[in-house]
């Protein structure tokens, strides 16, 4: 138990030092302009885990981008289809009215009931 408590104390002391260092104002032109990068862990399992995590993140991003593009294309196709459907309804109604008017113009002499063929 003392080992865990000691480790906890070391971790909390390290965190306190990091917070204190971050809170201090920096002088202009100091060495803080250089970024400090954590050293690469030589453990091959850690390297593999990090590479797998990065590959997973890239795959997820590509997959989400492809899904967004697919949804956009689907929405565009659906809008085009609805527009074509509306135009077809308008054209069908116009064709029906034109055919009806043509029939009425051909046979104006006959009474209304005699035009029916059935």
C-alpha cells in the first residue's frame, strides 16, 4: 500500500510542478518558442499500439467523409427524382387535357352521351 501511496504522491507532485510551470508568465524571446516533444517510447508494443490508434483514427475519418459524401449524393438524387416526378405529373395532366380538347374539337356535333365507347 505504501508503494501506491508513494506513486500517487510522485504523480501528484509532478502534476503540481507542471501546472506551476504552465502558470508562470514567459518572457518574450525565451526558449518557450521551441516545442518540446515527448521522446518516442522504444517499446515495440507501445509503438504498435500508437500506430494502430493512428490508423484507426484515419480510417474512421475517411469512412465518415465517405458517408457524408454518400448522404449528400443521395439527397441530391432524391431532390432530382422529386423534381422529375412533379414535372411528369404536370406533363401528364397537360397531355390529358390536350387529348381531351382534341377529342372535343373533332366531334363537336355529337351529344355528350354518345361519345362514350363502352
